[in-house]
C-alpha cells in the first residue's frame, strides 16, 4: 500500500460519523432526563427554594425575596408532600450535620394554628429560631429573654408599634390556650424536649391537647368528668415524644409566630435559609411582566441572610 493511501485511511478513521436524526433525538432526551434527575436530587437532598410572602422577617428578608434553603445542614429528607397538593407522603430523613441553633433563620412546615390538629394548607414559613428544646423563654416589654439572659437582637429587628401591651392584659389569640400572656409580655414558658414528663390536670390539659394529638397523629385526648384520657387510657401525665423550637419574626409587631400558634416540632424543620437568589416587588401582577421586571432588586440578589 502506498504512503498516500495510508494517509487517506488515517484521515478517514479520524473523521467523526454523523449521527442520524433518530440518534440525535435519543441523545437530546437522555441529556434532558439526566439534567432533570440531577436537579431533582439537588432539590431533594441539598438545596430547597422558598418564596417570602409576608413581612414578618422585614427588614432582614423582604416580601418578594426568593431564598435558597440549605436542607443538608439539618438533615435532608425525601419529598414530604406531592407538589401543589396537601397530600402527605411517607419520607425518610438523613442524619443532620448539626441541629438548629438560636439565631438561625429557619424554614419549616407550618404546624397549624394554635388549636388545629393539622394545617388547612401545607406551607413553608420562614422565621428566626429563638429558643431550643429545654430553654425557658420570656418576653418583658418586647425584650426577649432566654434562660434568664437577653437574647441577641437581630441586626434588622424592628418594631412598628410605639407602645407595649401591659403585663396581665390577656390576648385570647396567644399560645398556649388560656395563658395569661400577650405578644409584648409573654411567659415564662419552657420549650418541650423529648422525654419531658408533663403532669396533666384539668387546668392545663387545653395547653397540651393539640401537641399530644399531633404526636399521635389523630385526636386522642378526651375528658370524662374530672378525668383525662389519652387514646382511651386514663392519664395523669404525658411523656413528650419530640423536640420543639420557638420561632419569631424579626418584624416583632407584625409577625404571626410561636407566640400565637406554638412550638415547631423538629420533624417539621426543612432547612436553614442562607441566600437570596431573586427579589422583586410582588405587588405587581405577573401579567404585567415588563413592569414587574423593572422592580427587580439587583442589590439583594446573592445576598446572604443571617
């Protein structure tokens, strides 16, 4: 074989074969499915996204901010619900890198109103973790104390009311039910932790009824005469099965938080908010897209929240 023919064969061997339209179509869907699977894994086990619909965390977080949430730090879990529905799924949770700490900005599933067994809709809330399981929290004239010491005040904390509701003036919407508290003078109250034994009486059973029912996953607390029954058995005490946390908004006078609806169980905590990835004015409807686009807050994008 001549040198010329050998060179021609070498060139032909290096020439890539053109893919047929069918092969291109198959490759496109393979790449699309791979990208979708990778995105699903990231969203499920590493990073969640969350939208801020209320002003309870202003000015730390604004209405219209979109957040990245670190799920890995508190223990990633498989999907808990079917998207866009209230259908709850069985799920498993990975070990946590660390537990929530005081001062963390936490994303969690709303546990429901104070006396609700379960929320009407499953939504994620964003609040600051103020107190941990076993802590004692007290609020005196809007100032928060944890375990007898003033809690660290967030940098962007704000109060929109220039008055304090006096101690002893009862807010009937406050948690726990029948407590002699209000939003500005609250407690002292101990945050329940797993293993705590609660002595039950007719005077305090309404404070614990919802927590006990939720831990069982159904309505189990009944009162017959002067006796208390849990799941049909006479009960004079109850052992707490979960750790709980106390959450508050940085916008203290405009925040529906643990002062109103109670403690957040550990298994409802989704992750820690850590960065704003998008922000605009949500008061403008999406149908007016170009005006909405003009409200993008470029100075907030990629800002870390703390």
